[in-house]
C-alpha cells in the first residue's frame, strides 16, 4: 500500500513503493488493467459502471471470501505431555554436558524464538488477504516495517505546510469559509461545494455534528493487512456500502469509478477520475471483505475529528519516515466497520470527507439500503 500527498499529475502515481505486495513495479496499474474508459484526456483511467448482474455476482464473491476468512490472532501456546517433558529434559542435560556452552545457549534460546516467530507468522496469515502477499517474504517485510510503526495511532498528523495545497481545510468540522481549528469544539459539519478544483468558494449546509461512536473501540491488529479483531461490521451494512459506492460511480461516471482496490489488491475501491491529491490511481477509499472496515485518506482536520469521535484510527505506517518515504501518507487511516444503518450513514459522511480531500470538491452520497429508497448521508 502506499501513496503520497504531493501535487502531481492526475496521470501520475508514486515513485516510492506504492504497495506492500513486494512488487518490483513502483507504480502499480492494477486493478485498472482491464479498464479503458476515455471520458476525458486528463482523467485517471477508471472503470465504467458495471451492470447490476455483474454487481450482484461480485457481491456474492465478496460474501464467500468474507465467510472463508476468519480474522483472528492467537497467543503463543505450547502444550506438552509427560513423555515430551521427559524427552526435553534429557535433551537439555545432553546439551549441557556434551555440547560447548555457547552453542548450547544458542540452541536453548532459539527454541522460544522460533516458536514466537512461527506464532507471529500464523497471526499474520490469520488477518486474511491484503496488500502484502501471504508468504514468509511478505511477513519479513511487515516485521521490518513494524519497527517504525506509530506508537500512538490516535493523535492526528500535523497539517501539510505545502503552500497552496488543496483543500485548505477539512469538511467534518463546523466553521465558516475560513479554515477550522483542529482543536475547536464540534457543533456541526462543514459541507463545502466547489466548482472545478477550487476549495475557496465553499458554502456550508446545516447538518448534524459527527456523533460519538457508541461503545469502546474495536481491537485492531496488523499493518498490511490491518484488520479489526472484533466488532466486525454487519453483512447487510457491508452489502449496502458496496451498493452505495457502485451507485455513486454509476450516478457520477464523469467523476468516479469502482474497481478492485489498488492498495489492498482485494475488496471494492472507489476511485476519483480527477484527483487533486493523487493516491494510488486516484483511490478515495476501499472496503475490506473480511471485517468490513475501510481505509481512506482524509484532511488532517477531518482525521482529528474522526479520531476524537472514535470512528477510526491512523494506519501504523502513517508517519514521516526517518530514512525515506513510508509506504502510506500521514493522512491514511482506518475507519471502523459500520454495525447498523446509523453507523453506515456516518461512515458515508466520512467517505464524503475523503472525496473532499482527494478531489477538493464536495459530493453527497446516497446510501442505498436493501428495499429502501436512497438516503442522503449528510441528512439528519
């Protein structure tokens, strides 16, 4: 996974490692290799809307994958019976008396170390498919990156000091047309509408503040993949979220498209055709098939609001690298899986903020429930 927030052409992608799949290609083009929609000469190549039959087929495929993958992490556990304990005792005695002391010490220390690595590798596989291949080479890469991971994923990043970078403010905080403070109290939400790629000509609408997420935060583990271990999203809301993203792409084909996530290589991703902050092929967000959580990129103002209200946490690698660029930008974070219709509405509002950050243009999302009429995510 990876992207940087620099202002580059909408056709460009990162020259730093753009995924954690150990690919030698630093500028991945998947999942858009089969997509050839020439809506605009300056637009990112994105998928055309799929037929409803294909959407249903993909939905069933995702459901089968979600059922097959059980996200879990297990502690180190060793069970020894009586004969095994006796055999190990005799082996230790032989090592002490028959082998040189340094070698015996190395052999004794290596046993628990190998057990720990074996358990950690199985836990890596237990997180399910993601942007890193499920191989020992992929695990070794993640183990190395873990050394540089964030120690506090609940502190927002500092604003980007790049002059003239758009958008200049977040979308979830209440304020006027000036940039809101990252530490100000929240009484509503900013919903600016812009023409073209300008974020200065924005207007506010009367919407509720982003509410606090009820209950404790879920337990989250992993780097790539990063997954919830509990409080998994409900399947009806997961299906509704997929339908909502596909409906947005079908309703606004000139601005958005859907395809397999460019970052995760699994799961449905929403892509912008005219990104201002270029991600991996203009990816706005993607939803995970296993735990139904999401990853997306937000403005630092909106990240602060999402963290404060308990709706997500930053990615472990969303920090400045000491020895070069990290695989993901500082603005990359996980949004927890929606557990009911109300939480689905809130998650779609956060996706609107992700669209705002990637495109510097506002967009209202119609949430498509099963057997329900579309509902505007920002409405009460």
